[in-house]
């Protein structure tokens, strides 16, 4: 029976591990790119202007510049084929990645039909970019590397007519955003807060990891604080790695990866 289980691909849950997938969202200019640049052995997939801010704060990450959607595809292929080169992939930002994807689809449609408006998606275009976005998030998340996405934020109204703030990902009101958030281990909202008074008054960045209406957030590891002041990726990584154990009523809590995933522990796309 034991041999049959081995052939089936079943492994001990205690031996299973996953890379970390998280999304950090917030207003433009709040410091998301600087935060992403704190990753150790990191590669930034730079989809928007402003990566220079990470450099000026001393980031030691490498940069994969993106001008068109094909650059995103090429980055995915390279990271997949070069496991262990980096510990973190920072996608800055998934909001812009969605825009690059839509532009790619519209340009392809224009090549096939010159009468198409270059800026107005047809009904079938919406379905295609929504499905492609979800597929590529699955592909990136399944790589043997930790992935941090940044995103702008948007405000919507839920079924109870209450405000909800979550990552800016367009599609089906906020359904696409919810779906992408559902694929993450961690969702955090970055903001700033003024502390102190008088000459001691200063503004500090912080990330909220607990869902407090109207701001959507989650922590599947159950180890991150409600708010983390002066956040960095190494701080988050340290807490996750030190947490270990099992979260009540869930599977084992994954730990951040520092090496390629062990043979036989590959996750399937769209888990």
C-alpha cells in the first residue's frame, strides 16, 4: 500500500512546502515600489514608472523592464527556466500588468480587423483578458520563487451597499480583484500615519494585514500583525518562517522559499 501511495504522488503534509504569494496595494506614491525593493535576492518586474524610487532607497534588486506584454511573458519563461537565481519576484504593478495585457489583446485584434477601434474592447476581449490575467497569476504563483505583487487601490460597494477598498484590478465590478486576492497567501493595504507631535512629528508607512472594513486584507499564515510599521519584505519573511506550525482548521502554514521547490512538491495551476 505504501508503494501505491508513492506512485500516486501522495506525500506527507509535513514535507510539503509552498512559495509565498502576496499582494500589497495602496495609493499612488505611498511607497509600494520602495517596499518591493527591500526584497533580498529580488528581481523587480518593472511595469510602471517610478522604480527609480527603490534604487534611491538603496535597493539591491535587479530589474526586468517592461514596455509591452511580451516582456512579461519573457520574464515568466526566464524565471521558470532559471530556478534558484532569485528568492523574490516583485511584480510592480499588477494594475499596470493588466493594462499591458489589454493593450496586447487590442493590438492583436486590430491586426486581424483594421476597422476595430484601437481603444474600445469588444465583449470577447473582456473575457480573454480576464482569463489570461488569472492564468498568468496562476503561472507566476506556481513558480519556485516567492512573488510579491503591488497594486493601486480602488473603492467599490458590496452587496450590502457598504464601501470596500481592495486592489485596483478591473473586471465584473470587483469580482476579478476578489478572485486574484483569493489566489494570495497575504493581502496587505499600505498607508501612512503621522505619529508624534511638535518637532518629533513624522510620517511612517505601515501595512494593514487584518481585514478591517472597508479595507480588504488577509493573512493565511496567521502570524502577521494587524499593522506593521516601516514594513519590509525581510520583516514579513522572517515572521512567516518563524511561525511554522499549523493554523487552526487549515492545512499547514507555508514558509518562504529560499531554494527551488523539492521534487514531487510542485503545485498544480489554479489550485
